[in-house]
C-alpha cells in the first residue's frame, strides 16, 4: 500500500449521476471519522464490467490500468464505493500482478497514451474501509442513536466478492461483513432464500424483463424472511431494488414496497446526523415509515 | 484470423489457466447459476458451454442470444469444485461473438458512450442541478481522457469490433428492407 493518509477518490459514474445521495452519505461519513480523500483529474470509466469487457477484454484491462496508473503517479491508493468499479480496478490490478507477460502487454498499450502502470497502487472498497480500517468496535462505540427497532435484510452485491481469487474481501458464498456492520448500529438482520444471487442488474443489457424478474424474486424472498427494509452497498443493486422496485413487484402476490437504505445512510442516522441532510427524498421507494420509527424526533 | 483459429486460441487460453478436462460434468455451475434457475436449465446451461468449448464446438453458441444472459455474478466459477472459470470462458466467447459483429445493442451503445464521454453514464446537466441542491460539486469533465480511451480502442481490437458490429447491423437492416419491399411488391 502506498499510503492511507489521503485516498484517491474513485466515484464511478452511477453514484454521482444517478444516486448523489450516496455520495452525500459517504462525505458525511468521511467528516465523522476524519477520512481524507482527494478528487483526481483524469479518471475515466472503470470500465463497467457488464459491458466493455464483454466486447473486448484486453481493452477493458488497459482502461482500468490507465486509472490505476493515474492514482499511482499521484502516489495514492484508490478508494471506491462502487462494486462494479471495485471489481474492474482491483480485478485488473490482481490479474496484472499474477501475470507478468500480460502486465507487459497492457503497458505497451498504455504507452500510446503516455501512461505506465507499475503496480504498487492498492484498491479498496469503501465498505472495506469501514470494516477493516475504522472497525466494528469504533463504529459501535460511535453510535448515539441505536437502530434497535429495525429488522433488515442485507444485499452485498456480487462484485464486492467475486471472483474471490482476485478480490479477496470476505467469504464469497457466506459473507458476513455487511450483516456485522448493520448489527453494529443496533439493528437486527435476517437472512433470506438465495441471498447471494445476483440482483438482476447483470443481465439487464441482454434482457430487461429477465433482470426485473430476478429482482422481484429477491424482493419477495426478503419480505418473506421478515425484513422491513433492505440495506445495500452497491449502486447497481440500488438501481434494481429501489428505482425498479415497483416494476419488479408488478406481478408479485405481495406488492408492499420495501424501503432500500444505503449502508452509510443508516450509519449516519445512528451517528445522529439529521436525516434532512441526507437527501432521502431522492429515494424512489418512500423511506418515511422507517425514518419515523428510527428518528421520531425529526420528521422528514 | 479465421474463426477456427480463434476458437483454438480460446481453448488454449482456457487450458493454460486451468486443466479444463478437470470438468467432471457435476452440474454444480448450473445449480449455482441464477439465470439457469430462473429460465430453466434447458434454456441456459453453463456446463454445456464448457463442454462445447472442450469439444471444439463453441461456434454454434456464438449466434445464440443466451450467450449474453450471463449476469457476470461468477457464482459458477466460485462454486465449481474443480475451479473451472466458467464465467471467464463465457466472456471469451462473447468477445469472439463481438469480433463477428454479434453484440446486444445496449452493450454497444454504452461502450460507444464510454469512448466519447469517458464514462458509461455521461455527466448530465440534470444530475449537476440535483447535486447543486444537495451542496455537491458539479461532476468534472476532462476531454483529454476520452482521447486516451479512443487511442486504447484503436490499439486493441475494440474499434475494429465496434465497426464490425455496425457493418453487420447495416447488412441485417438491408436484408430486412429487401424482404419487406419484396412483400409489398
């Protein structure tokens, strides 16, 4: 690792454009735990593991490596809150570390753009930073407004974990990080049938209806398990579960909506941040019922 | 490069990564696959992709829409007791299909977007308005970066493949028009 004093912030494209309330909650978390990050000029698409590498895997690696090279030149490690970006960037770093010949090939492509990727730069997911660097103990100790009344399902998202030989974050089949982080806030978590299945987003470019069906089944399973809210950490999962929820539950027996929270939003509520500061009105599925219960002193 | 040589190259690449013959056809990848479970293993079957490739018959998969159903969740690869990288193989085949001009429209338009704007989702004015209301800075735009991406697309096969995809689409549209005109006449 180069440094852990200031992170090169890699936001990706979905969070800044479509889900800026996630960025808001992250920046609040930075302030709370005194995490330093810097915006880096010159980053481009990670690129999206669901599109570009499906046409040309080598070009995708070169584009990822270019991003790595830019952070490396600044002498900073990369911090990203997006699962897709994490898989693209960390996956590429690991592949090139394992395969020297591939590393040389990719650098030959990068040379045409005036960049070189040497290798020391590390890539970390924001959720890893919370779990590994800040730690459950510090998080639990910082809670001033425990979320004891909340029973939630959690959805980690495939690209934080898999392929595990490249990403190596948590058990790829039975991950516990997010369950533990939610419980550290005082809330209860439930497990549900096929919890580790894809949210549906991955098959969206080929077949939107199939993607919606996958999302709908998952939403029904978590409601059946007794969850009153869902906690996510990935922007792609959020688009499926929040933005597309009404469509996904179109044919469901039980069409009751289930509010979707981004983990740092819940963290901020537990730390006492005023919900008015967090942009909850931008959620597609209303979260008022849960907010009224968790923070009765403030009505959004 | 001829298609046969392409396929051979993929087989060699796969054989280098793992002993592909180690697939003992247990079907764990099929049970792990969320798409197989949703639409039925008759309609989507990851193990048959491995089998077809090993037998040098993957060519027939390239024009099937099902080649693109893979969610890239990597559950197959993760559950495989023999560590056969099934999802990576599927991606190799998708690359091959693209080099023949076969790729779903949504994937193509997003990749074109990446090459022109630098991002899968280009920074929008509307997004910046919302960000301003939240007290967030506008999304920075850096034109030099997308030039770099276009250079990468030229040096790799990417630009050529996008062009082949476009040509194939044009040809398909022409054939379709000809059929319609014939019908009208």
